[in-house]
C-alpha cells in the first residue's frame, strides 16, 4: 500500500496541473515554473476554493487523482488536507 502512495504524488501533481491549466488561463504561467517549490503552494491555493487554508474532500473532488490519494494524505483524519499534508503528497514523504 505504501508503494502506491509513493507513485501517486507524481500522478496527483500531473492531474492537478492538467486540470487547473484546462480551467484557468492563469495556470499557464504557473505550469511553466513546475519545478519551482512555490508552484506547489499555488496549486494548493487553486484547489482551496473557499480560501480557508485547507482542501476539503469536496474541493478535492475536482481532481480524481487527488481523490485517490486524499484518504492516505489526510494523516490526522479530519477530512481535509492542510498545506503540510498536501506537501507530503508532493514530496512523497510519509
């Protein structure tokens, strides 16, 4: 099961970038800088549509790959992803 979690981050990031680029012209600039660590924060903010500092399960539904990783990434079980939990998906850390 942990192997799937390590493979999922790349898929999640690809799907997030693809989905957001298709839905917002502003993502074109951000995807050009995909190597930049700040881009991960921008992705988080774009998924946090209510701007409360968390990605809820409902907000994650916009991205199927994130839905797949959501349960395992939600390490405290509160039903939402903090920036810290989201960064762990990005880095592949547990």
